[in-house]
C-alpha cells in the first residue's frame, strides 16, 4: 500500500482511500481478440494531507495512554509550574479509573484527545470494534468534561508519517468519524517523560522556544476541537451516570485504602 502525502505537519487528513482502476476493452467480434484498451479510472493509493506544522521555535507537548495515578499528577504539576499547555490523549479504561484526573486535565486548560478505550490496535480488529473503542472513550470524555473532542491518536501507530497499512488504517477509520489524527515525532516512557520535562521545559524556554497548543497551530478555537455537549436530556442522563461512576470510584478507593491500613 502506497501513501501519497501533501503538505507538512503532524496532523493527518485522509483525502482518498485506495481503489482499483477500471479498464474498458475493445474486442474484435470476428477474431475474438482484444484490439484496444482504455483506462476508465486509474488505480489510486491513500492520499493524505499533512498540516499543522508549528512555526519556528514553537512546540506542542502531547501525552498518551493516561491518565495514570502516579505520573499524570507529576506531569500536570510541572506544566502548571512553567505555565505550559499540552494535549492529553486518554485511554477510556484509564480515564474511568481516574475520573478526578480527567477533570483536572480539563480544568487546567489542557486539550483532551481520544486514544481508544482499551488501547487496542484498531488496525487489527474489525471496524465495529474499532468504532466502539472510539465511541466509548468519547462518551466518557463528554460525560466528565461536558465537552466532546475531535482529536485522535492511534495506539501503537502514532507516527506522523504512516507508511504501512497497519499505520494508515486507524487514521482513515478515525477520519470517517470526523476526528483529526494527531501524529507524533518523539516518544518516551512515562518515568523518562517526567524527568525530561523538568529539564527540557526551562532549558528550551531559555533558548527562546515557546510551548503552544493544538488550538493555536491548527488555527481553530478550543470550541471547535472540543465542542460543548448540548444540554439535552441525553446529557443529563450522562451526568447521572457520572455521579454513579464517581460514587463507585470513591467507594473502591476507600476500600483499597482501608485494606492497606
């Protein structure tokens, strides 16, 4: 599978997906031989538009796989200390276990994206399962923050220039659901990330670098990237579910603490 790229940046928009070409044949009815052939349509590969390249000396920090009860608070503390914005691509099952952290991420002004519900490689599951992974996480984010998200990053395949079917399929699938796929260039483990942030942020700021957010480099408002959920009956039902989930969260953590004591 070939991928043709247009533009530059880490945001990917699939313009066209592969399709076979079609040839019209002309046959001599007497000789029963092909006398001519013409292409009706040409075969195509994936065509992907890349955009969102940050201006010179501007950087965007993004974090995947959380929220994590150990590392996410440390990351948020560092970001707050240096007044740096970031985007967090949340795994639904981890968000469900750490509801207060999801609220804190949003309250402190950071952007939130969808990273599937179970961190499944959606290139290797059927489309129905993949769409459910996206939907469940989106609903959870909406329930906790009151805002949806069009930001997406594929687990295992977050390269900003995918070349294999396994890398490009999640991008195309998410685009069908109107998500923007946000790629990445540099990836670290969680412990290394916290250590690196404490060193790199002040060092790069002294060198004239500015940490910005996806809203700025995409020239969109935050309400476009994370639109507010309409206050319909369905919204209030979601809020009731959130209350129940919060109660369960509190009781389970109380029991864990009680057991530890």
